[in-house]
C-alpha cells in the first residue's frame, strides 16, 4: 500500500495518472457489484477495500463530496409519482429512450434519473420536460435550486470539465435532491492537464476525467470500443471488468495523443486524435443519444477539435480527408468496417451514431465504424 501512495503522490507522472484512472474504475465496479450481491461472503472485506481505495484517491486530489445516485435506498412514500407516470407514458420520449421503465425507488433518485435521461433526447423535447418536471415538483412543495453560482452551490454534483455549466438544478423543500453541473475548478483539482497543453489536448484531458466521473453516477452507460470488445455494445455497470478495460483504454489513448503532440509530427497527432475521438464517441447509451441532444453535442466537441488537427496536417502538406458517417447505412457501409447493429432507436436502416470517422490520409484509407438500426 505504501508504494501505491508514493506513486500517486508524484507530480506530473503519467504512471501515477494511469494508476488513478484504474483505481476510479475499480472503485466504481466494486460498488456496483456490492449492490448486485449484497449477501456475498466478501461484502464486509469489500467495504474495507473500498475504504482503502477511497483514501488512496485522496492523495493530491481534493475529493468531490459523494452523492447517492443509486437505487439502493429503501423505498419511501413518493411525492413525484405523477411525474414518473407522465414521463413513462410519453410516446415521443420512448422513441429516443426505449421502453424500459424508470428504476429509481426514491424521489431524489427519480429526479436525477429523469434529468439524466433528458440529456439523451433532442434539446427542444428535453427543455419541455425539464420545465414540466419543475412544475410538477413545485406542486408538491419541492423547489429548484437556481440561486448561487456553481462554486457555492451545495445542491450540485460537480463533474470536471473545461467550463462551468449547470446541467440541471437540484431540489429542496419537500424533496431533497442534488443537481448536476460541469466545473472548471473540479477539473483543476485533478491536475491532469499537462503544462503548456494546447487547447485541443486540454479538451481531451477534460473528456477523460469527465467520463470517469460520469460512469460512476450513470448506470445506463455502455461502451462500443472495438479494441476492448468488438462484437457487441456492452453495458458497463453489469460487466465491471469491461468498465475497467474501457477506462484504461481511454486513459491510454489520451496519453498516446499527448505523446504525439509532444513530437509535433502532424500525422502522428492526427492518427492519435482519430483513435481518441473514437474512444470518446464509443461511450454510449442504448438507444444511442440523439445527435442534437446534450450528450450528442458534448461528444461533437471532440469531433470539432479533430477538424482543427486535420487542418494542421493539411497545412503541413498532407492530403487528409475525414468524414463523419451519417444517414442511410447502405450509402456509407463501403466506408466502414466491423459495424454494430441495434434493433431500437432511430429509423430502421439508418446510422444511429458514428463511432469512428472515415479517414483518407494521402493514399491510405482508414475505415470508419458506426452503429446502425436494423432494417427489419
């Protein structure tokens, strides 16, 4: 244990960062496994292991106050039953979210579950439901916490990112529930951004730590990263080993991108960026989030930055073309390899999400990869 502490305490160490990512993934996996197997004979010892991991992760990292986003709490009398019923009966929402019922057992968890689901639907529909949820909550004496900035709002769970943004508010009054926000200060606490990092590399670093934290609170996330598992879309919370492998792959690709930027070789940078962008877009929901949802727009920030890296390579004299693959699957399948198929979401026969862009670098073609809706 003392050697783990020593490694984590070393500043500007890539090995220390990789260890921290792995510990975050292991912690999240053990917590989920505990919830699924509460009577396991190793449960008590697992508590002690989690405590040790928690203490390790405090080294050189100011902890964000823990918030419960699980459905493990004991059911109590619900004040938001009408909100639950209205949300589950909305046929337009089911087009984007599927037909799975809401799983939360408490009003606090329900508020968060509904608002996290709204991150996956088109913004106009999401805005309509945010207002409706707020109106229904106020009818039973719950109040949204809009006052105060992000830094001084204790009703918000802080996710590290390059900007401050209230994603949705928390509740007080008859229902106490935290909201969610992006926080620059939380990003600074991770100390992950390399000194003199470019704007683009800073964005990738923020995606890395944001995703690690988001995986901890969102049980419906899946991954479709080919290098980890190439044959299916994998639920992270029911397969802890896949969660760890995805987080490790994300961290590895970030560090390879950082190394490539240090070489200043435009082609090395471009190839590393394409790989990292694929890892970012491979963290998905089922059905995949709508392209113009909050989640879809967030992931598109990586793709916009990738275009800047393409411009650097083009200005250096290389012939580069990238293409985000969308539309009818039959029209783009010649540009892809190892695609995945789902029977939910979107329009039958169309691409649901582009995991990896198609690229042509000089005379070399690099296939893209997509998830598409089966035509049946």
